[in-house]
């Protein structure tokens, strides 16, 4: 079939390439001219394993064409960003509305429109449908309208796109079936359906919320275990041996563009998010817990140098959005300013250096490993990159002022670091 993809980001681009590589005639459109131009030149700038080759294959086969306009197609898939405004506590649906207004004039009877972007419950029916129906066509009778959320894990997008189960909700049975036919052509996982887009939107949100709340439990357990003087990870492992218990791992907080955001989407049309918002606070509060650990070990943070290893939001990715490592760096830096403001002298000065072998963001002041650890009083590992597990502690110990390692991911080989003279604390 012919498919037009609206939005060529982390979801739209792999989906476009996937459909193209499965023989569909795919037209990829992005509102950003630079994104289109780069792709037309064969440049894939998104950092995701295997994506470049996958997209190149689709472009070279000519099954995927990057177009400068939205084109008519049997299927339209909308994969645009839906950022969350933390202060207003609302989702910014302007990209979605723009996409819908662009598509409406081209919509024909018999077409299918699928929304994949993560949205607050009700968006497909309350926001998208009226714009598409302003054409005089009716959803469900003249054209199919469906929400089909994506569930792929960054770092593993291409195989998850093919293998993950999908939940798909159309405005009626005919709509749902039309979308099933398209996803069936490349999805090897199970396709579950509901004839209600709002349910499909809700399912996506509660999946990420479940994970966020579960991690909050793990983080609270870590703080409890600290009070009781026991190892939280050993306790969680033993607890998880029970067939009905499955607690996730504690850490420096929850990052990325999904888990810290999606739970709030549930609260845009309801106030019933007591546990959910508390879980968010527990996870965000891990920054303060790491600082507490630092203060306990160093007595005072005044005049210290802290090296933070890992500003990607999780291991082996380069994405630093909502990253716990960055949040820690910024909180420590803000503390420095606050102290300076109150006592006017340089005594409160905390020097913070950040390091990451994957992140290339030019707006971040990243240091190499040697200079970030030179003279440092503590090393805080906030991301479980493979590279960090292989670090040699000896030369790092020699460079540092105090040999203290706070391993928030329990990722490094603690006995080896202790042997090299480090005091090691894990979350
Ligand atoms: N984390 C922990 N402890 C854990 C697991 C994760 O602290 O035991 C932290 C990570 O370090 C990271 C954050 O949680 O900071 C999120 O990482 P993640 O790997 O759990 O999830 P994401 O954000 O990369 O992707 C999630 C996935 N959702 C679920 O597993 C339910 C993915 O399948 C979704 O497609 C994606 O959100 C999305 O786009 O919504």
C-alpha cells in the first residue's frame, strides 16, 4: 500500500524504513526542512544502532521517498512530538494539530489515518478527529481513524518495531481492521485491538507509568535499605526469586523522554494521580539522595570537586534528555551559587565535571576522563555504559584527591575498586 509518514524522528523514520523494506510505497515527510534535506542526501543523524543501514537500504531501494510536502496515500501515520510543559502541566499538541491540518485537504474516502504519538487520553477523538472531519468526511464511515502507540525501547528500536506486540484502537471495527492489515505486514508480535482509540492511548500511558512506579518502589527500597544498613540490590534479587514479585532496579532517578513524562499525561483529564505523582517525586528525589550520600562520605561538599560519569539518560545511548546525571550536575552547581550568594566568599564552591563517552551534545560542557577525575573528591557513576564497567581503577585513584566512588547503578566491579583503594558506595 502507499503510506505517508508524518514526522521523521526516532519513531517515524524507523517505521518508514520498516514499511519500505517490507515492500510498501512509503513517503516520508517532516515539517523540518533540515531533517528532510539531510535524509534526501542520505544522511541519517539519529543515533540508534542499525538505523543508518536500515534507512539507507529503504532509500536506495526507492521504496522510501522523502518528500517536501505531505502526499496522498492510502495510509497516513502521524509520529510527531507531543512535548509536555512541566509548569503548565499540559501536553503541547501543536505539532499534532499542524500535521492534521496539513493532511486534511489531501484526505480521501477510503484512507486510513493512524496516530502513533504518545498523547493524553482522548486526543485522537477530541483533537484529531474534528480537524480531519472539517473536510466533510466522517471518521469510521468515510475514513478509518486509529490510535496505535509505539512501545519500542531506544537502543533496540528496529528489532522491537518488528517483534513487539501492538495495541491498536480504531473509532470502530472497520477502522481497527484497516490498521491491523498494515501492521500485520511487518509485526511478528501479537496485535491486540480495542475499538476505542482512548483505551489504546490509556494503555500506552499506563505501561510507562507502571514502569515508573515500579522503579520508584525500587528507589524507596534503596533508601529504606540504607537506613537498615543492608544491600538493596541483594534484597531485591532475593525478593524477585518469588514467582509473583518483580521489582525493578534503583538508581540515580528516572530519565528519558517517556517515563518521566507519560505519567503526567494521565493527569491532564483527571486528578486521580496520587500514587503516580508521588512516584514521580520519589524518583526525582534520588538526586537529593545521591547528594546526601556524598555529604555523608565527604562530611562537607564545600570546595570539593565532583566528577559525574554518565549524562546519557541510560546505558549505551547518547540521548541526554531528562538525564539523572545532568540533573545531579545542575543541582550541585546551583548549590554552589546559593552558598556563594549567602556567604559572599568562594568557600561553598563545588567544582562539577561531567563525562560521557556516548553523548556529543555541543551545548554540554563535557570533559574527558582524565581531566574530570584529576583532583576529584568523588566519582559518581550515573549511567551504566559498557565502557564504565571496564574502567581501570588504579590510574583513576592516582589522579583523584579522595578515592570515593558512588556507583548509583551498581555497575562497576566494587571489590576491584576497593582493592585499588576506593571507598565504594552503591545505591
Ligand atoms: N531505570 C531504572 N531502573 C530500572 C530500569 C530503568 O532506574 O530498573 C531508568 C533508566 O536508567 C532510565 C529510565 O529508567 O533513566 C528509563 O529507561 P527504560 O529503559 O526503562 O525506558 P525508556 O524510556 O528507554 O523506554 C520506555 C519503554 N517502556 C517500557 O518499557 C514500559 C519503551 O518500551 C517505550 O517504548 C518507551 O519508554 C517510550 O517510547 O514510551
